[in-house]
C-alpha cells in the first residue's frame, strides 16, 4: 500500500484571486488506502490535476461542500474525467443540497446530464455520514452565504482530517473537529479583517486551542491575504495557539501519517519491554 497523500490543487479563495488565477483553485485530493477523494473542484481542477500528476480516473469519490464557483465550478468536468464521459459509471458524488438540487437563489453547479454518469450520488446534511470503502466521511457545520454549506470530517484507518470549507467561526466547529489529526482551514483574510461567511487568522487563533489538532493547514487565500505575508500569518497562529501551523501552497503534497496519533501509538508498541 502506498503512503497516503493530501495534494493541494489550488489555494485561491476569493473572486479576485480565483478570477485572475493569482493562485490556482482546483481543490484538494486525498489519497488513502487506494482511495482517491477529490474535494471542492473549483475552476481549473482538471488542468491542475494533470499538472500535478493526478489521474482523475482514480477518483472513488468527489466531495462538494457548497454551490459556489470557486468550490464547484469543475464538478461536471471532473465527473466526465472520472467516467470517460459516462462510458464507465463509477465513483460517488458527496455534496451539499444546493450544489445538487434546483433552488430559488442559484442553479446547482452540477448538470443533470452528469448526475447519471456516476455509480451513486449522495446529498449530506450536517451530522450525516457515508462510508467509501475504508474511509468514512461526515458532514460538519458551516455558516456561509450558501445556507446549506457543509464541511467534511474524514475518518481513515490511521488518521482523521477536518476540512472547514467556507465558514464563519462557530462553536459547533469545536465539537465537530475536536482532536482531529489534521485540520484544513479556509482562512480568507489576515488579522481581524472580517468577510461574511469566512474565517480570518484571528478566528483560527481562537479555534485551534479548542480543537487541538496535530497540524493545522491554512488555505483558500483572498486578495487581502496575498497583500500580507502568508507565512508570517501562519507563524503568528502557531505562536499564539501552540499548534503547528503551515500555509498551503499550490501543488503542495503532505503525508497525513506524519501527524497521526494512531501511527505514534503503533510506533511506541514496537518498543515494549521484553
């Protein structure tokens, strides 16, 4: 079995950064136990996957947290790539309600034509869960301008990972993500700069001591974040919270097992007294 990987196909957040492609916006790919899960395929997801050596035919699941362009624009293109244009009905779509169903505010990004190309599609509400082979995926709370936005919590055999999606700080997040191994946080703006439905670095500083992950990763950067020193923002978060924090980069690859509690326990067991 190959080592698990978390690959960032893009770290761009707001309309300016994504619109100008100042940073890429293809989402993230989690590879674990021979399962490949694509999370929030924004604009350029297919192209960035090719750039970073990701074969989208290997996707067993596609997760969409909400119905905004920078998170779901390429959902149909990724499904087409996964299924050879529908010739091979394979893979599972896990999505929130608004990205899947017609509503009064915005048409869903998912085209009806592509709903029938997958093996299965599942709409998750907060607290609901689904199993994909060895991985369990649970929908978590989020407070965003898309009222049906969800985050995700991934349970794998050796580590847990949280993904906040776009959200304001909420107390529910503390219980959702408490003591995950990895916590990926969409941190749009620096300092106390408030943008409705998004986290800033001060929110992250407040959240991490309560969640207590082994590693926090900030991503989904807006133009105000690019105008500052992103690495310094991550350092300030780490200094304030005591939680190791890094700023994601386009194309960054991380091995989640390096931060796994389960792995550390297994390693300690190797040194039992005889």
